[in-house]
C-alpha cells in the first residue's frame, strides 16, 4: 500500500461523481498542511490536561493512544478488526456480484433493461438503513442482517454506475469493430465492458463508502463482536478512549479501501492521462 | 479481357421508412480501382458505403464484395484504452498481438515512433493515419473511406491525400472514397461517381497520370460541379 496519511492530507478530494483522475503523487508533501491538524491535536490535549474536557466526555489524545496500544496488545482490537472486515468483505462481495450481474444484463439487453431497471430504481429510493427493523425480524440479530445491510448499500450505487457505463458506450466504436468483423461477444469483451470501466470505478468508490457506513450502523444497533461491539461495550464503562480508538480504526479502514480503489484507478485508467 | 470485379452493386434500393435513400443503384468496382463517390449531404453516399461495409444489411437488391473489406471513417474511432499499436492490429484475429506487424503498418503511415502512445495524445491527423494503418494492415481487397479527411485542417488534408495515394499505389486495394470534396476526388480517383437523390447521375473516368495537380482535370471539374447542381456562375 503506497498511500500514507501524508498523501491523504496533501491531496484535496476531487469533486464527487466526477471520474477520478489518477492523482499525481508529490515527492515532497507540503508540510504547511500539517500545521492546523497538529494545532488542533495540541489544543485537544491541553483541554484534557487542564480538566476543561472531562475524560467521561472525551479522553485526551494521549489516553486514546494508550488505549489503542492496550487493546491492540490484548488482541481485542485485532479480533474486532477481523470480524468487521469480514462483514464488509462478505457484504461487499455479495452486493457487488448482484450489481454486476444486474447492471450488465440491464445495460446490454433491451428486455433486461425493461425488467430489471424499474424495480431497482424504485428500491433504491428506500432509505436502506431504515430497513434494519425488518432485517432483524427476518434474519435475527446474528451476522446475516449486517452482511445483508452492507450488500444492499453496495448494490445500488454500483448497479447504477455499471448500467449507465454500459449504456453510454460510444456507438461509433462498436460500429468500427463490427466493420472489423467482431462478433457480438467480442464487441462486448473488447469495447462495451472496457468503456464502462471508468464509470464502474466511480460506482466502486461510492459503494465502498456506503459499505462502511452500513457496517457501522449495523454494528452499532446490535453486535456481539467487531468494532461496533468494542465501541458499545466501551460506552457501558464510559471508556471514551476506547470509543475514539474504534472510530479511528473505522476511519482508517475507510481511507484504506478508498486508497485501494485509487490505486486500481491509477492503473486501469492510465489511458486517460493525468 | 474482362476486368476482375471486387464489388458489385445491382438494383440496390435502401429505404428508411417510406423514404428511399438509394433507389435502384447499379455500379461496380474493379480490383485495384480507385473510385470516388461524390454527392451532396444526404445524397445517400455514406449509406452505400455502410452497405458495402456490411454494416447495413436491410436492403433490396444486391451488394456484393468478393474479398476482405476495411473501413476508415470520418472520425478515427480508435479504442482510447488501447495503445496505438494495439489499435492497429485490432482487426487481426490470430495476429492481434503481433507488434512487428503493427509497427510495420505504422511506419507506412509515418508514425513508427508512436506505437506505444495512447490515442488521446495524437493529433487529429495522426489519429486518422492510425485509422488508415488499422484498415490497411488487414490487406483488404476493398478499402472503404468515409470522408476520412473531412475533419482535418486543410494542410493536413493535403498531406493525407498524398499519403493515401502512396498507400494505394503500394497495396493496390480497390478503393471507394466517399467525399463531398470535388478536388479531392479529381486528384485521387480513377473514376468518379456522382450520386444525386439516391441514384448515380453521372460517371467520369479520370485518366491523367499521377501525381496530379488541381488543374489536371479542369474540364471534368466543371462538369462534376454541374452534376452536383453548382454552376460556374455560382462559384465564380
């Protein structure tokens, strides 16, 4: 993984929805961008040390760091981490699979579009996080509702982008390869799907963002393992330091998956240039 | 001896709804012959080319090509996610990764050093030359050119005329050049067909040796312009 925290700070986020351009990595991150984050951290530490901020509300950065080390050493954090990652991984794989199949069929076939697109468009207007009560009724409070929630969150943005990516293929390119003797199948492989890649990657980033959000909501509502459990458990004992550790890990995981997609984009969209 | 035909069009009619874009067209193209098809916009000339390219099969009558066909369109239509050399060999099945072949074809259109470039980085004229290389590398018996110089600036267009003539001399495919540029047709073609309202309304044989100058077929130029409905008075 080549993305460091420095990179994240040094690079302003590109506009959402716009196809992400492979960002140029700077050799020397601009250190001036570190001034205010560090100042805020110092302020936070000062507020805690002087008692302005009570540990019951928010622990000091130093205590948080210690809690991080402690939970990591005891194996608690690692275990929670693994459980949560597995939930997102499973949910994402499931949701992405469904999105891919539906998106490709709806994008390629007229009847597929007629039959698949309307229900998907209707369902996506449902606030999927509001489905939690139903999911608990259907799947109980085990792993399933969390995984289904993540899968559902992933499916819609990815489907929409794959579908429109395929629909927006340049007909001129399709025709040019037809004139070169390409069969329908070859056109699909060499023209239609490659031309849908940029849009699909936009969908991938959106859906990964939603995946983490869905996981956090799902785990916070109810969990007996994972980062959400760690956080909820800490709440019982007023351990704000452990809560913050959990939040930081969530954030780091979100950044990490985003960085992975950026890396994929950088490789897959080289032809677009910087 | 009868000349060998590479394409034969007989009684060809093409309708879009009620409107006949081509009606009862007869023509043929000989092996190695350079034919230019002139016509105003909407005269059906691109439709005829698309039919010969096999892109439109809903026709009445006959349109037959004996041999391999390649097309170069007005826009280069390169796959932007393939490097230039991969675009060149796009139409070669078994040799679709034959870089040597691609480089040889690129050298012919004077782009040997652009093999690894992405299409995005090419100028309009360069991209059009890649498109030509892609068409020629298939060693077509019939090369269909659909206003391939129409989107280029005037200077690039002149260079392209010379290039196409050289390539044709070298490879000798039959060529059907669809264009609305009379001078272009008179410079390059052995024979000019004029299409009007879905029919071939005139045909002129050009026998001046190559390379030609614009003044070489000045007499035919006036007649072609008249065929197209442009009088001397109107262009003076």
